[in-house]
């Protein structure tokens, strides 16, 4: 087979590959200049032909020597007269020069010493008086090697500093050399178009159905604009994705890039920030210029709060705030391009409260899409997405996992699935079963299990009764969350024990529900007081939680008769309100918050005193097994005396009696009743 048949795409008859010439680079010129400088200026001097004092003495007697240079008292350079150079016997040294840029140099040289040359030359002058006409010129020269080395080091430092400045001003390394100076104001946005494959689609976004509809409609605006404009509607200019961290804002934007058949510019708010004045505004202008050229297209700015903070706060007088200049340019560009230009902006933030009001007004971000933590059904959909492709045991049910993880965001669910796979692999299992997911949920909630942490018997006894107090109090309080697991195995940094509950997913709470929640939280402190007659530092997090709840009931939710139906909350920061009330009202608030906590503590203490037998049984069993589940509590202290269905039971549509299998599964929400590691005095 011929070479052409082997490679039909190669049209070169010589079988050589066509190569494109390298692009011009300014560093080449700098390299050529440096090389020439070294060659022409720093190559060793040519001192002429080597000779000796005897031959030079003969030249002097022949009146052929014009000048003698004594270099550093150790080398003598011999310069002949012009007439001597015309002589045939000096033909071999005629035209010798020191360098290309100097006058004709010495024709001969010889090595000597100060002690040898000067006495002999003085003797020669006495014997031959004409030798006195010869010029004797002592000179001092530095070592050529060190001179060359010093210059090379200095030039290398200069080139290094120059290269660093060009790369820094150009936004990072890469080709282009000094030309990158002019790229400093260029946008850093990454462009995804038809040539860039994005594998994430809306199928990979689960649990965000309402937000997905809004975003899909924006994509449809760009695909079929006439469908909306023919009725007189205008395509929205921007949509702001708002939600807590880990809920899928960036994932939603990636899905838009994967679904839309239009160019997609993606960048972060911090990409506009630079150390040079005016760069951020220049990058904003360049971004929108590129977007208009690619229209219809989408721009996605992640973490827009990096440049979108409210203006005029904490600004020193007369200072030039580069971030505000960038924001001003962004506001101008968003309000500047026409509604029919086909450019839509998506932005994401988890701090909408600090954004500038001008950025949020209609006409800029026309839509604000809330992406909250998923509910029960949403978590099930997210689990199905992340369980896809994993080797699962038959008993693994996304519905059960969803019920066990209330309050989990999408990122936390992904972490649970990954941790379960790692735990199963560590145990050399072929499939991931429910026990692996239980361990993964425990680790995500409470931290890594501290198997080697040594606890004294006294501390372990306190921990057992503390956690048993939480369990018993919650078991006999109607509106408390049902407990499904209690453990005295140390986890995390300082937690020596923890309890997990199955909370209801609700958005409003009544007074009796909050009171029961406080009583359950105080169960650990009350149990220590009843059993040991002493209290420990283990209830620190419990006390912090009930203090927040009590003050919120009085000052935020208006649940106190004496203070009244008044809320002193600050909309910008939760519970960190200003004080629009007098000192007398402040004293009343303190008194009422203390009264609520004291009443809850007395109620909890009376409950545990009446259930002391159950408390003792549960604590002793906990000391033996270290971990107890819901069915263990039913065997020890009986069934819960309330006929309420849990969220899991309602979701699975099964009677409570048939749902006891949830007792062997990890529940989710950890109580804030972690025991501290300090030993009580």
C-alpha cells in the first residue's frame, strides 16, 4: 500500500506533515538583544600573540614598540608602532584588535611580575636611552569572569521582574509576553457554546421543580423569542438565584449551559476584582461587548455579592472604591442594552440582604428565583439522582433516606451518598446497604466517631443519664420531636453523646410546641440534677439553644402577655435586633425570658421525677449497648403515649405499627445536647 493510501488526508507528496510557523513572541527580541550584548561586550579580550621579555627587548632595541600596558602588575601588553606594523616580519599580528567595537589592540603580551619587569626596564633604559620614549601605562582591570557573572545576574533579575509584571498585569501565565499588558481589562468569563460539551442537564437537577420551571422558561425565551414578543411581552433581562449554600444554584446554571443551544458565559463575581483601578469596570464592558457579539446568549455571574454589595457603607472619605466603580458599570450595562438584544443575565448569591437595591429593581434582575432546601419529596428525588450508578442493596429505599434527612441540602445529600459508598468499600462489601447510609448520616451530622477517646467511668455515667434525660423527656412530651436514636459514642470535636430526632417539616410553630421543645432540650440538665444532685458543663449547648428560643418568643414572635404583641426583630440579621425600647422594657424582657426558662425547667424536672424508674432503666441499658434505637425505647419504657404519625409514616402511607423498621435507621436532626468534654468538679 502506498504512503498516500495509508494517509489519504495528507496532500503533501513528500509525506511530510505540514507545520504551522510559531507565533511571534516579544520575548524573542529580548533574547536576541541579550545574546548579542553578551557576545559583543563580554567575550574575553584578545590580548595578541604571546611572547616573552627577551623578544620584547629585541623589539624595543629595534624601535618597533610604541606603548606598553602593565595590567594589574602581572601582564604586559605590547603595542607596536604604525611603521613596525608595515614590516613583513609582523605580518602575522597585523590587524589584531581587542573587540569588534574597539581600536586596534595589542599585538603581543607576556606574563611578568612587578618585581621582575620594572628593574629590568630601568636597566634597559640606562643601556638604551631611546627606550625612555616608550609609553608605560599601568592599568587595573577587574576579573572578566566575575564581571560577566554580575551582569548576567543583574539582567536575569531584570527580565524576571519584567516577566512577572507582565504576567500579573495580564491576569496570569500564558503566551503573549508584554502584549498581555493590553489584556488586563479583558473579561475572564469562560464561554460554553456548541463546540463545548456540558454534560449536566435539567435531568440532573432534582428537588427544584418550581425553580426549574422558571429557568427553563428563560431558556425558552432565547430559543423562541417571537412566541413571547408577538403578544407585546418583553424578554426579562436577568434572573437572580437566591438560596442557602449547597442548594443547587450553580448546578442549576450548569444545567442551563447544558440545555441551552446558545452561548453561555460563566464567571465569578471575584473575577472582576483586580488590584489596578478601573480594571473591574473595563472587564464588565468587555464582557457585555462579547455577549452582544454572541447574542442571543446567557451570562452567569456566580457569587455576585462579591461586587454587588450595597454602596456607600463603610467608605472612607475621599477614597476610590474600585468595587463600587465595578458595580456602577454593571448597573449601567444591565440597563443599557436593549430588551431585544437577546442577552440574559443569571446570577447566584446566598446573601441577598447585602445586595444593592439598584441591582434588584425591575429592569435589571426582573426575576428573583428562590432555591430553598428541599422538602421530603425533593430529597427523595435528589437521592435518586445521586444513587444512580451505585451498587445498592435491595433494602436501600430513597424514601426512607429522605425521611431520615430533614433539613439536608442537595450538597449534604451528595456527601451522604458518597460517604456511604466509601464506608462500604472500606468494609470490602459488594453493595451499599442501609447500615452504610446510617453510618454516613451519623458522620455528616455528628462528625467522625472517636473510637480511641478514653472516657472515665464517672464521665460516661453522666453522659448516659444526660442523654437518657433527653430521650425520656421527649418521649413523654406530646409536641416534642420523636426520638429514634440515642448514643453515648463520642463524635466530632467535643461531643461525648448525642440524640437524633425525627422532626416535623413545618413552617409555623405554636407556643405549646416551642415550650415542649425547650423542655426536651432541658431534659439532660434536669436528669443530672435529679440523679446526682449536681450539674455539669455538658448542658452548655442546650442552654444556648433555649436562651435563643426564650428571647425569640418574647422579642420576635410576640408570645408573651406582659411584653405584648410586639416584634423587635431586625430584618437584616436574625435575632441581632436594635433596641427601639427603653431600659424598663429591657428589664421586662429579661424577666419574662428567665420566667419562661424557669417554668420549662421545673416542668421537665417534675416529669423526669415521676418517670425516674424509666430514666434509670434507659441509662443503664445505654451504658451496656452505647447506642439505642426507637424499638429499644419501646421495649424498655413502653410505646409513646401519643397517636401522632411521623412524617415518614405519613409519607409511606403505613400505620404506625407497621413502621417500626424506621427505628433501626439513623435519624437526622441532632439535638444540641452534645456533652462537653470537661469533667465536672
